[in-house]
C-alpha cells in the first residue's frame, strides 16, 4: 500500500510541477503584454471545462480541467483583413485555441466577440497586439519560452549545486569474475573464460585507489586511462583498504572494449555497427559518489539538455516511426526517445516508489525531471510553426524584414503581415500534434519506458 501511495505521490508532484511551469510560461507572455498595453481578456491554465475563474480588471484568470497546456487571449493578434470589415484576435500559449473573433467598428475601436458567450466588448484598437512594433511582439512571444529557460536554470542550480551530481569516485565498486569481449554473445562466465586480472590481483569492492605505478590517482577516468595503456604490463596499485595502505600487482589483459563518445554513448561506424578497440582491462568498476557542483556547471548542463532536445525534435519524424513500430510491433522503446505526459508521470511514480535509494536521491531525480520538462517546453515552443510561439515570432520578423526593404527602396509600407491566412496550416500542425500526443500516450501505456 505504501508503494502505491508513493507512486501516486510522484504523479501528483509531476502534474503540479507541469501546471506551475505552464502557468509561469503564460505569465512570461502576460506581463510584457500588459506592460506594452495590449488588452488581455483571458489567462487560462489547462483546456476543457473551467474549474475555477475570477476576473481582475479586464482579464479573466482561470484553471481548466485538462492541465496539458495554457493560453492568454490577446486582442488583435491577427490584423484586420484588407478587404471587408472583419478582423481576428487569438490566443497564445503552449497549446493554443482560437477563442475570439473581432471586427473593426471605427478607426480607433474594435469589437471583440467571445465565441463561448457571444458577448461583445468595445476596445481601443491601439491596444491590439498587431499594432505593436515588431520588437515588442517578439518580446511578448519569447516571454513564455524565456520563463521556461529561467525555471530550468533555477532547477538545475538546485540539482547540481544543492543536491549534487552522482559521478565515479576513485573507490572500487565492483570486481568482475572473468573477462568477456565487448562483442561476445556470452553473458556469464564459463569454464573457458579468462579470469579477471583485478580479481586475481586481490582487488575488492571498497578499495580506494591511491596510486598506479607511482602516479597519484585523483579520478576514475585517470585510472582507466592508465589501465587501458598498460596491457600485459605489471601494474603496481596502491589502495586504501579499511584505513590502511595496501600494494597489489595486476597485469591488465588486452581485450576488446567498446569506444564511447563524450556523452558516454557507444560510437557507431558508417554502417551503424558499434566501434570496438583492443585495450588493457582489469575488470573493475567505480563506486559512485554525490558531489556538489560549482555554479559554473549549471549553464553548460542546461545547454547540453537543450542540445539533446533540439536533436530529438530535428529527428522527430524518424523517432515517431520508431515509437509506432514499438507500440504496434515487437520492437523495444528507445529510452532516449520522445514520451508523453503519461510517460513522464509513470517515471515520476517509479522514482518516488523506489525504496532502494534514499529519499534525497529520489527528490533530486524529480527536480531533474521537472527541469528537463521545462527545457523541452522551451525548445518545442521555439519551433517556427503556428500555433507555437516560434511561429508568431517568425511572422513578426518577416513583417519587420518586409517593411525594412519597403522603406529602403522607397516603397509604400506593406502593413502588417496577415498571419490569419495560414490558419489552415495552423490547424494542420495542431492536428498533427494531437495525433502525435495520442500515439505517445498509447505507447506509454502499452510499452512504457521504465527506469526499473
């Protein structure tokens, strides 16, 4: 029963974290919009039926039943049509919905029509979003992703500088019984397997490596480098065992091992096969220790996360094909592939219910999960497609460039770009996002990614 409650607690924590992230994302849009004088009629977290709402001034603030996004509704997000009297307004958010329509009633006013209630409100057209200078519109639209970036930086600072990061220590954590080549199909030691040199030399878990061949060891990577370069040579190893120094002699065995890149991933050749090399091997592994990182480690960590999410999005079509093949076929899910909020919730539940690790480590993992969610929200919203924030930024920048060249060549001001013309494309993109979400949710139910 306790495990179930802890599992549910993890889901609740991640839902609350996601809702807060969405709410702050929308505040990132709301604050500059109000500062620049744009009329904002709605600020909503979630979609579907309204659970709670309250009006403050001209803005209705509320919470909806489905916490999968949010939006603010700004007057005049689409400029008036050149022909006829109708103009449009829209909403902006992590996921958007067109909830209003507006028409121009005079040179300085427009009538906003709430399609949900049919109510009309006369507003000053000078407070319309499209009337703002390009740079102000870009600031408003980038405010949401920027807020997610700020949240990610803060959470990474808590994660790295507060909780610390698990990393290899100079203490032996495991000692293999035998040596198996990297490409060997054999998974267990057999009668013909070569005994591990580390075990034969008397190394034990808990031994702290002090030096190798007279060289002081300050990191596991340093020890590994010496071992790999000392194949078939006698290696004098000084360890600290139970508080006392002990000198052991081991001879690393030349054996086939995988080649890893800087991210710890096995490198592949042009054909996709794993790359191996013959190096010295003792058969020992490090024990990990949690080390608090300097503040200078925060931004590089965030940057690395942004890079990984960007790479995933750039390869999203192929990643989605892999998800479909796994969900509807025998293939396994890629643990580094895309997942839905359902999958994130399951991971959070597994983390909190994992009684084999300390509570501090579980809390650290949840903080990292919410931080990664904010990075994903930021990068995804910067994709230059409507209805995402990046689509509106691209439209504003295109308008600025068009007006610049018109002025440069002495032509008439072409006016604002009518982004309403690409509403059909917006609906296509929104439909694809819905289909993609449905596939990911199904995959996370029938073949979830698990940490267990």
